[in-house]
C-alpha cells in the first residue's frame, strides 16, 4: 500500500516484488474509489486529482504518484491510500482555512504595511510552508528598513470547523545602524567630503531625528549613483564605483560600509560644437544653450542640462520631434574631452495612454489636470518634466515619477505616472514665540487635499501677545473642473501696535477670490474684500496723526494680481524669476477711497557650477508700492510700513516717517525695498535640517500727509540692514533666527538686532 505522508501506518508494499494480483485477474481491477475525511472539498474534486479511476488496475507506482499529486495541491495536511477488497480508499485530512491574519509586537511598521507583504489571507487554505514563506517576507521587509535583528514567529490559534487564526508575533529589535563608512581608492576628495555626497550617514547620538544612519541596501545603491554624479560634475569622466560592500557586525546591530572607487583622470572641456541636421536650425544658433565652455572642467550634469536646453529650444521653434545625442571624445594624453551635440529629427511618437498608479486617495482627475500633454499629443520630454514638477508642487505626494513604455505600435508611447501619497491633513495644537506676534498659542485644522479633490480648506486660530486671529478659508484650484481658482477667506484679526504707534487695530470681514492661468508662466487672480476696521485703544500720549485715525471704517476693495513665473519650482525654487503686479481699488462703497499698486519680483541664481552643491544660491528680490489717496481722509491702516520681514535689522514698522514729538511710526504712501540673500549649507550634517543665509536689505518709506504745526520726519533716504540667519526644519515646525544690524538708519528709527520665529505642533 502507499504510505501516508503523515506517517500513519498502512499495509506496506514490499519493494522488488508485486504486492497485488497480476494484471488480468478480475480481483486486480478497481471497482470504486471511496473518499473519506473530507469536509469542504467535494469527493469528485479529490478523485479528479487521482491517477487511478474505477476500471484501472491497482498499480503501486500510480498510487504513489496519486498521493504526491494530492499533497501538491496544498489542500491537505495528511493523505492515506489503501485497498479494501476491490475498493481504493482515499482518506484525507484537510488543511484548515485561515479565518484571520494578525500581527503583534510591531510598532515601526503598520499592520497594513505588513499585510501587504504576506500571502496568507482570510478564507485562504493554511499551510505551514506558506506561513514560513510569509515569515521570510516579513524578515526581508524589516531588513529593507534597516532592522536585521528582527524576529518573526508565526503562531496558529485553532478555531472550530477546522479554521485557524494566524498571528505573526514580531520582535522588531533595534535598528541596524551604520557605524562606519569608508572609501578606498579616493585621492581627489577626502572621506569627509565624500560622506557629505552620499545619503547614508554614520550613526551618532543626535541622528534620532533621521533614519539616514539606518542600513538600507536600496540607499547604498543610490549612494553609488550619487558618487558617480559627483565625480562626473567635477571632471572625472572615467569614474567608476567598483564595489560597495556592507559587513554586518557579529552582534547584528551595526554595519561597516566600504565603497571601492576608481577615480580615473580629470578632464577639461576641449572643443564644443552643435551638429544640427534640421533644416533652418543652424548648429551655431544652438550653441548658447550649451552650459559648458572650452577650458571648463568637464561636468556631466551640465551636459545633461545642455541636452535639455537644446531640446526645449528646438521644440519652441516648432519641431515637435527632436533628438539630441551628446558625443564625448576623450584625449587622454591632454586630459580633455571634445563635446559634440548631434541634433536630429527624432522618431514620431505620440502619447497613446496615460496611466496613474499609487493614488490611493487623490482622485485621478486631480493628477490628470496637471499634465501638460494629453493622450494623442506628440510626445514632448519638456512637457513631461513640467508635468512632474507641477505634480510635485501640489504638495500631495512624497515622490512623483513618470516613466515611458512602448505602446501598441512603434509610434505610440504609454506614460505611467507613479505617485506616493503623503499625509495632507494637519491638526495643529502648539505654541511658540515670534518677534511680531510675541508669545503665542495656536490651534488649527487644515486639509490641503480635501477628500482627494485638491481643495485646500482649514480653520486656524492664534492667540498672541501682539497679534490674535481666527481664520476660515477654502480654495478650489480647479473650480467647476475648469481653469479657475476660486476661494474664500473669513477672518477676525487683532494687532497690538503699542510698541510703534500707541494704538490697537482690529479687522474682521471676508475675501472672495477668482483666478486663472493664461499659460504655464502667466496667471492672474481677482479678489473682493469687505472688511470692518477699528483703530482703538489709542493712548493719550499718542501722536495727533494716530488720534485722528481712531474709530471704525469700512473697506470695500476690489483687487487683482498678475504673476509672471519662470521659476523651476513654485514650492522650492532654485533657478528662474517671478514678478507680480498688484492693484487694489477701494471705493465700491465703504469709507476708504484709494488706489494702491504694488510691484515685486525675485530672481534666483544657482551656484551649483561653482560650488558643486545645489544648496548654494543667490536670491535678488525687489519691490515697490504706491498708495494714491482718492478721498480727503488718509487712513493709517491703509498705508505701507517698513521694517521686520521687509527690512531686517529694524523693528516691524520701525523705519520711515515718525511724529517728531511722540516718536510714533506713521507709515507712508511710497515704499521700495531690495534684498540680496545668499543661501548656503552649514558645515554640519544636512540630516539636522539646518541651512544658513547671509543678507543685505535696503529700503525706504516716505510721503505722509501732515498738519501744520505738527512736524513729521519724512526722509526718503534709504535704510540698510545686514546680517546672517539660520533656518531649521524640524519635525516640530520651522525655526527662523536672524541676527541683523541696522547699518544705515535715522536716529528715530526703531531697530531690532535679533529676530526669531518659532512654531510647533504636537
């Protein structure tokens, strides 16, 4: 007889001699097949797996193969075949059904993350082999998260009706850290410099705010690419990472990572040329797009940027299909490379389909409306890059990638957009201090992607010693699924201005706005505000110009802002410029009568080419505004004020016209400011989230109506403030610290050396 795989005794089949009657004897023929022990699985299903059926002879080999086949189904924990007369009896013990899958002991990974990794599911058939395979998958998942000391123990809890609960008991263990990162073969750069290039970090006590010191094989692979890019940027065209070896310590708590490098020679750029095969597009006309010149050190990133710039230039000239291929000819004797950019007409490829993957919450249409090309359009690499940047600027995703795959025909391409959702909801309960608002507490609820529609809605309240406000707002960036931005803002704001002008100010009202985009770079918005204002709590020693403003006024204002934006990113710009022209008209009812215009802009200059670090850049900002008073009474609440954020080194509202007698700041009708700011990394690990800046601010404020006999200082000469600052992005909020000196000032201006802003949530 065939043996039970569970080891239960059966009648043995002696090897080497027949155990059954010889063929041809009627007693050797199977008359029936009887199935026993089955509960859920039909007997016919079990018989279908058998290699023996009624009418066949009792063949030991085929019985053994039938037993193996039944085991291979994974449906049974035990199978027994034996003969009773002319009946073949199949006795089975069914594997249990999984009723529930649970996890215990996990804290760093959620149940959903673990459940996506295992194969056992409720209502699936349980097998020990599958449970062990899932155990290994979970261990691999923890290893990818840098926890090589984790342990997983699958446990079975039996239930009635042959059901089981599968519980994976997990001991996550400590994170496996990188205790040492070493480099072999580096001569041009020291180990400290190369450690700054890669993302992996050596463990140190203050890295509890970061996971970069956790060992991650995928991060190590990315580090190899970062090293390659770094060396290519610095002229080492033959650079190669020969090996990246990670050695686990005996206690399984740390890794020693070693990168073996071959730097090769450093090359300068020899000749540079553009070979254009396109009619009416001479290569010489494209040379200004090349971001490398003769004698420069070779820069692989600059070559890629040059390819992109040439493609964009040619496509803007009406050539939808263009292909740019850089050719590099090395002269090892002279250590130079000659660059030739071949510009040809590329294959005619059209977008067949756009697929979106990973948006578990955000609606498809929210993503699709950011695309700069549609299905059926000619494939355009520049449009794909702009699309990715627009999606990244939404702030809804941790990561956005757009990949291209062949379509159904050679001239068709499929674009697959993969997004990784991130939390967009904020419940803010916190406190802090700022030089403008003083000590403050804050409570707010905001959802930047309301139920996946892209609507930004929130309510926020702040209570501070100098400023308090409550604000309810909502903005739909594609109102009615059209190219319209619509929103509203309801607010109640109280400002304490006793430090600069001995009065308090209260405003409550609402603003509605509507905007649209002409194209990727030009947009305009319109707004209407109805605001009830109150200048109150005026001190008895205040200026007559302030006392004259005491009381209520109603503002009914229509405004517009036109924006020309050529920045590489609206959220975190590094290159390009932005300009804004704003106009406010007050007089559609209410008490205020004026026209106020504002013009401002910023220009970003990256310093990557000189520093080999994208954290370095220069920002030039400037602005000007003028208030045209239409009524007889000029409101202090409508004027411009100088100092604080727009002129560091001076107190908010501390520069400009003052009452000579009381020293109160009065504001002005004409303002201009200019700021030059250098952003740079600090000589510490970037994991801390600290960055530095140095700045020079210049500005002036003038023109205020005066009364005879009440002198006012109205000096339009510029004030200058200069200093340094630090920005710290922490899990608890953004901290800004500036130390500035009022280099050029007037004796009546109010200065401020230290400026501090802090906000936190918990």
